[in-house]
């Protein structure tokens, strides 16, 4: 909750800003987050939603949250998991140089990174990421490991990378949106 209250509100407000969702989830519970990929700004990390994962009490995978605001104490035993996306270019991604995101890149050079961000856990935690179109057909499903807040973003088991045409194929025609399906499954 500290992440949401203190850091996510710093994101600049824009008319197309995505509705940030917060939800308490159990292991294996499915969550759908709306993804309007053609509206995403290039070169900015965007949070699609915050899942407060209850985890497995008997495994004690993470430290309880502290310093929560009034009325949020029920979330102390939950792990905040941020569903993140970044629209970028292959050049900026490979060179790890955000300055290469400037300008208006062509569709052929656009790439989307999807990852889940959370405070450090004692053991790796995995989640299934799926893309479902408006007709509720699944276009892709992949297993990703939650990335710790302190680690650097790289192409690895922590993120899923798709190009513009792959996302277009999964969405219905005419610039429609799709849903990002998240299911936290612990150890994987």
C-alpha cells in the first residue's frame, strides 16, 4: 500500500490514463485487467493494477506491510503485486537506454514489456499472464516470476515481451483492447 499511496500517485495525469485497480486475491484466483495498448505512451512505465496477494500463511513468504493508512490494516498480511507495462522500442530495450524512446517510432519498432513487481519474497513467486480478447478468447498465456522492487528490468523470466503485431493479433480488429489475465500460483 505504501507503493500505491506514495509513488503511484506521482504518475502524471492524462486523459487516457488507465483506471488503476486494487484487488485482494488468493493463490490461483483469476484477475482481468483492461489493456488498451494503442493508448499507452511510449517510454513510460504504467501500472495496470495492484493485486494484494494473500499468499500462503503457513509458508511465510514475505514480511507484513507496515505504515498503512487508516482503514488499510486488513492488507498488512498481503503482498502488493503491481501489474506493469511499458511501451518502448527494441533499440531502447536492447541498449537499456530510455532516451531512445523519444520521438514517434514506427509500428515495426514498438515492443511491449509486461512484468509483475513486488517487494522481495523469501522464495520465488510465479504468476500466469494471459491475454484475452473481447470475445474472451485466449491469445497467449505465459509463466513469469515476480520481480523484486530492487532488481533491474531486463529481458528474463521476470517479463513477457510482445511486439505490436502480436498484440494486434490477440485483440479484436479496429484498435480494440484486450484483457491481461493474472493468476498468482506461488512457486510455479
